[in-house]
């Protein structure tokens, strides 16, 4: 199993298979517009711009489970991200990332890439999951980890050969 078996509604409400990102290095991140970590959108966008031409993508999943920090609807979220941070990487509809109603993608990511001391729980907004070109989660980064601190790991994965049949 890998992330290509999952689909999610994009920010416009259209169901989208993650298989379309096959062969790319991916960062999956749960986001919020009113969080202390919200300025990380700028760093995420910078990473996306720097590496998008090298088979890299960031997938943003708004979540309102942590302190009610994503109260807006999808249109408000998209407008906020574009207006304030120039976000043009793919954003998805709001999801739960923990609990009984957690999106299956985040259930899978939490299981495959546990956090500190093996904790599977996603504890806050801007938890980042690094996915290799085969769709396998390879590392979880805490909300405190700045996006630019992922660069070395992203570059290593971009340089690896992939087993994905194109």
C-alpha cells in the first residue's frame, strides 16, 4: 500500500486521486489559517517554487481540529492562502486528521510515519509528511520544523531513482 490508493476532495470540492502524483516527491501537510504556524505557508510556497520543476509537490489539507484555527470554508481558505502567501500548490477540502473521522490518508500517514517516541497521533497544525517517489511515507516533521529545514531530505529523495513504472 502507498498514498496512491487514496483520493480526497480538492479545494473546489472535486474528488481527486492521489495517483496523479505518482513519481513525485510529496510533502503532505495539515494547515490552518489562524495558527501560530500559519506563516509557514510562505516557506512551503518557497519550497514548492524551488522544486516543482523537479517532480516535487506539496499537498495542503486544511484542518479545524486544533483550537478551531481553520474556521473558514474552502473558498475563504483558498482566498486567504493565495492573497497572503501566494499559495499555488494543490490545496484540498478541509479534513479531520485525527480521531474517529480522520481522513483515511491521515490514518495511513500517522501509522506509517509515527512521530516522536513512536506516537501515531497528529498533535497540531502544520505536521508535515515527506513521501518518496514510490508513494511511501519516509518521515514526519513536527509543526515546529520550518519548511526550509526539509530541503536536504527533499533533495535526497529527488536524486534517488524510482521503481515506479511510468
